[in-house]
């Protein structure tokens, strides 16, 4: 089955959102444990990586939109 680029981008965003929610739930559960310092460090590291990937995705989407707008600007201009 073929997925358009926008469908893949939406899927990636939803996956990141679900991962973020899962991390949030895990943090809430383990903050009461004795291992919370280690957990917080691990979650912070994973959140930083997720933030970096989201930034990369944002740049790719902006680039794709720019390429779409160029032909439209040429026709409209």
C-alpha cells in the first residue's frame, strides 16, 4: 500500500506523540521509586533525542512545502 508523504509525516508525528505520552506515564509511575534520579536522566536523554528528531522532521516538512510553493508562486506570479 502506498502512503503519501503527508500521511507518513502524520504517522511520524502521531508516533512521536504516542511515545511522548508513554514516556510521561512512565515518569509519573517511577517518580515515586528509589531509581528516580536514573530514570529522570534517561527520560531527559530520550526526550532530547525525540526533540531533535522532531526538529529534523519539521525542517523536512518545511523544505517539502517550500518545493510545493515554488511552482505555485511561478504560476501565480
